[in-house]
């Protein structure tokens, strides 16, 4: 004989149904939340590489990997433009990760060692690879031997056009012009008596001149912030005895060569044509600098 469910049973059944409904709805909400978190995690992961690149690499290599970051002009050699070929290493993920961690000995590229976790290292390397593969240079994709020599030495090739006029005067009042050296390869060294980096590398530049002694090469040390050649000569001689300096007398020569950062360098080929330019102190005894300059000196 069946019994009708009592009031207590009805309450229990209603409670169980309610709890089941709550469980179902809760499960759906939790599943949705997990799906949302997963989507956010994926989005955060895809943006991690660019975020790390901007903080760790862009100041030298530039926002788009062109080697034109705000700190690039102060380095001893030009940072890598990821769009140019060839690279010194393979252009793949393992090689890029290795360079990030270890750097490149003998260059301005430092290694970060263990500064990044493996996921962050992977994300950063993937972004660099993306810049290399999807950001072709608007002017060139493959560099010539001369281009590569210039990049290794920290120089940028310029249009092979006539070099701007330059009028000079030494401490004895002897006047000269850049055109007087048209049969030689000339390196214009723009420096200043108030520039510590300029004074520090005076001796190495004097040694550079001596290393090419007997060849068609000359360095013209042009002071930019002292009009009196005698004063400039006295200061330079303290750092590099035997060095010969000059001052620019026309008043517009520095503007013609767009000298804004010291030290600044221009390489002028025989015939008086501008070939390359650079800024910042360098290791002038390095094989890269010596090889590049040697390649520009006429036989």
C-alpha cells in the first residue's frame, strides 16, 4: 500500500532539485570562466614577446628591428638590422635563443644569461624571428660584402656623392681644404675638447694612422668646439702626443656634415666622394675596423 509523500519529503525533494539546478548552473559558469581565462592566457602569451622586446631590445635594435634604436648611435658598432642578410648565425629559433642568452663575443651584443624564464625566452625569440622574417628592408634584403664590412665596423654606407666642402686651419695657421687630399682615403674625425669619449680615444686613433702609414690614408682630426687651433692642439697633445689637429674655419662645415653627436666620423674615398659615416667611440684596433678601412684605401 503506497503512501503519499509527506510534507517533509516534499521539502527534501524540492531542496535536492534546487541544489541540482545550482550545480548545473555553477558548472556552466565555471566552465565559461575557465574558457575566458584560457583565452586571456593565450592573448597574454602572444603579447609577451613584443612586451619583452620593447623593454630589453628596442633601445638598440629599434621598434621594428631596423638597428635604429635611440641608443644605437652611442654604441661602438651598429646593432643588427634583422631584415638584412646575411646574419652571423642561422636565422632560426634555437640560434636566436642562444644569442639572447650568450650574446655575441667581440660585439656590442650582450648575453642576458638566466634573466628570463624559458617561456619568456621562447616568446622573445619568436618575436625576433618574426621581425626577421616579416619585416623586409625597404631598400635592400641582401647586403654586399662592402655593406657587411661597414656594418661589422659600425659604419653606415652613404650615397657615393661628392663630399661637402671643408676648410681647415692648424695651430701654425696653415690652411687646407678637404680637396687637397683627393688622392687619398680620408677619415674625418670630428671631436671636441669638452667630449670625454673623444679625448679618451685620441691615442687609439693616432695608432690607427700609424697602422696605415705608407698607404694612401689620412685622418683629419677636426675640433668642433674650440676656435683657437693652438688651444685645441695643446689639449689633444696631452692625450695623444704627436697627433695633429685642425679647426674648421668657414663656420658652416660642421652643418654640412650634420655633426650632432661626438665623436663623429666620415670616410671619404679617393676622388673626394663620401663613402660612409658613423658616430660613437670604437675599438679602432679591431679586425672589423681595420678590414673595412683597408677595403677603401686605393692600391
